[in-house]
C-alpha cells in the first residue's frame, strides 16, 4: 500500500523568523518519495512557508485520512498565543500579537492524527521556540497525542544571533536519507542527533518515541496511556481495528466498534468523561469518512454541548475544535432540509463559541437564511 508524506516548512517572514525552515525543503525534496515514507511507493505533499492555518489544516486532514503509512516532516518555529498560552506553529504572516489567528495550533496536529494507528503514523520535527514558548515547553511536554511516534528536537532561540538559525537536525535527516535507505526511525533519529551533537551541546529538548517523550530530556518519560477499554472490550488498540475497517470501506463495522467503546466508557466513567468524549469524537469523524456530513455535524454539536455543560471554557481547544468541525460538516450537507434542521443549533453554538475565524456566526446565519429561502 502506498504511503503518504507531508513536508511542512513554516516560519514568519521578516524579523520574527527564528529559523530558515524552507531552506531544508530542497534537500528533503531530493530524497526519493519511497525513502521518505519507508514504503515501496509514496505520495508527497509539500508546503513551503504557507500563509493560512486553515489551508495547512486542509492538507493535514487529507494526509491523515489517506490509507497506508503516514510520515509528517515539520520544520519551523513555535510561539505561544497570548490568550491561552498554547504552542502554535508560526506561519508566514505570524507576529507575536497575531499568533492565535495566523499560526497553526499544535493541538490541531494532535487532533487530526488521533484516529490513526500508532504503528503507521510518525512525526519527524525540527522546531525552534521563542523565549515564551521555550519556558512553556520546559515545564509542559509538547503533546502530539497517543497515536503518533514523534522524533526530533526543539531548540531555543539563540541569544544574540543575527539572522535565522539553520534547521540542522532536519538537514541531517535529509542527508542521511539521500543515501537511498531509511533505517527504522529510532535509528535515523539517533544518527541525526549524533551529527548535530556538537552544535546542540545538550541544550535541545529531544523528542523520541510515542508522544515525543524520551529519557534524558527535561520531559517526563512515562508513555502516554492508551484509552482504557472497560467492560471486557480487550487490551489491544481498538483504533487499529477501526482504521482497518475504514480503509476497507466497512464504515458501519467501524462505527459499531466505536459505539461499543463509547457506551462502555459512558457506563464506567460517565458521559462527560474524557474516555466517553474521545469515542464520541471518533464516531463523529467516522461519519465524515462515511460521507454522512449531517450525522457528523450532529455528533460534533453533541460533543461541544457536553463539553460546555461540563464547565469547559468556550475557548478551550477541544470545545473550539468541536464547534469548528460541526461548522465544517454542516457546510458539506447536500440535503437542504437536513441542513435547515441543524442550522439553528449550530448558530446557537457559534454564539457561545465563535472560534478563531472572524465572522463564523455571521457565516452560519447568512447560509441559514439562504436555506430557509429555498
């Protein structure tokens, strides 16, 4: 089965640029797609200094939905938004004051990969962090989720340095891969670290393994816990079985399996628990993969409502993500009657959760008026 590779290099234009991220793309692009992926054949998508976070999200979402192994190579810089203090991947138009609206929230990457199996999903990253983001990351690990192996490093901004730094870790990875052979990622990672050891001098945060934690770094070293499977549903990872069913076109089977886990989690931990909400979100995504935009929209509306009722803030990442996905799926509904039915609930949600895109509520109201006029 072909693999998928996403090459993403992003950093701000102008004085805020910490790293020449796009400078590594010619080296990576010279590597054969199959070597980048570690598969016999691969499709490669390249994003160089993108402007809009939504455009990056669209490409990431498509890559995450593709069958077969996925490897995402990310080179760039991290900034914190001043409102929620969450790490974002800075894009071309990002400034310290506009991070929330012009940069890609790191948790979006985690959210898009959560349905994939950990056995065929990997992130290779070379990131530079500004002073605020660096202080944040030394206390809180960069959360890339439970379902991806993460290899790479985060480097602090060099004090007194003139001009952007080089993405030396990613260049070392690309140089090693140009030999025509991709060793197992842990081995490739160690070889790349060895090549930059003198320059990094132990100052970098090293990311290695599930979720990105590694011994010897300031990060905690416990492995992220898999979602528990109560009521005797098994120790094996159900996400792999669900992913296989989706790739085989057995969408109903995938939803039945996810529904069993959602019901069991709700009984064991409560309907507003993280476990139950996780499976509710999985089912919302499964409806999208099955082409049922109305069911997906309804599921995301329910998730957002449960999170809000449980006391989560309207600008919490999980709440905003649920509202954004409900909005997106609503726009994909082809049946005007079903769209009219769900429109008022979405408008009410957007009133409470406006999200990051300006004019989201007005967009819903305008489209709903058009539907009602039909």
